[in-house]
C-alpha cells in the first residue's frame, strides 16, 4: 500500500510501526468474523500483523456464561469479601504494590460479584478463584446483562484459520490485556493459556510474585506463526497502546457506566452496538 493510499485510511504511527484500526459494531454470539477479515484482506500486505482482542473471538464462539444462573457458595462469598475485598484491598494489595486502580476497585466490590467468583470456582478451580481480580481472563465488561465471556477456545487454531481466510503472508495474533511478567528471563502469566514460551495457568501465584517481576504488558494467547516471546509481546503491546487511546475502551466493569451510561449488569446488546468497537488492529513495520 502506497503512502498516498494510506493517507486516506485512519492510522497512527507508533515508533517504527503503522497501526491501522479495524472498526466494527458489537460482534454478537455466533457471529462470523467477516467484519474483521474482509477489511483485513483489503488493507493488509505481506509481513503485516493482525492483532485481535480475545473477547470478540470468545463472543463469536458463543463462549458466554450467564452468571445469574450460578448460586454463590459460602466459599465464593468468603473469597469475594474477606479475601478479595478486605485482605487484598487493604492489606496484601498495598503491601505487594498492586496497581492503585485495582486496589480501589477491590475495595468497592459489590455483592453481585459473589456469582462471578462462583463461576471461576466451578470452571477454573481454586487456584484462579484465589486471584482477587481478573480471574482466569474472564471478561465482565463487554458482554450483555449478567453474562461474561470466557477466554477463546484454542486461540492458536483460530489464528491460523483466520490467516488462511486472509490469504496473505501475514501473522494473526489473539491477545488478552491481562499481563505477562518476566523474571530472570522467564515469562509467566496468571491466564490459563498463552503462546509457547510463556508459562501459563499460574492463577494466584502471579499476584504474589508481581512485585518482584517486570510487567511485560499484554499476553499473546495464540499466534498463527511461531514467534519468540519478546517479538510477540512487542506487537501485542503496540496493539494495546492503541486500545488504551480510545475513549470507548471498557477495560473493567467500573468503566462500563462511563462509556455506556448504564450499570454493568444492565448492559444490552443494543447498548454495546451503539458505540464503535475496535476488535482488531493491523500493525505494519515502516
């Protein structure tokens, strides 16, 4: 694509890379991903990266769970209040240097999150339920009503399938905003899955170790190509930088009301579809 042609396409420059957003409406359960793939076919060149957020992939796969169908156990209630809200919100969080925003959110956890903790317990086990926030990569902020979206099923396979549909020599990557950390050259994440080279499925242990480690940014969950971890993290973080710049970013349930003007458990598909979504970006080396 010539520089002149690029002038007519929305894009930003991030260091040595061009970032081209793919904007859509809300991708609904069981929707095809043509709204991402068709513009990608048109805009991408050999050597480009297509970086896709995990939630639209999960929603398109129908991986939504209605938390209102789960009755919180005593364990879930204790983990939400005593463990997450008070122990982590007021003692362990500040002691271990957890983000101030996370601590603030923990201190105001509503009772409605009892059911969420029960979902984590039943689907991912105690190791992930002990994590006080962002458990198992479950997304509460981009799903309707009392639904949440789980991580995508087999993101590496999905990335390879999407690359085949694009039909060019490109790299497709699916990422999650939950962090990867590094210590002594070793990479790890609390998420249940990640690309080869990142030790995944650590749950709570990440929260215990993070103050001793370097936050490397967003986690690549699956990739159509074999990439070294450093390169994959670099591309993932360029994509995440763009997402952070958007006024419609809903990183947590606490930002839902600000963006959509409604409580997180009252969000409708119509409300989600009323804003512009950027489920993917194309990244090109200049």
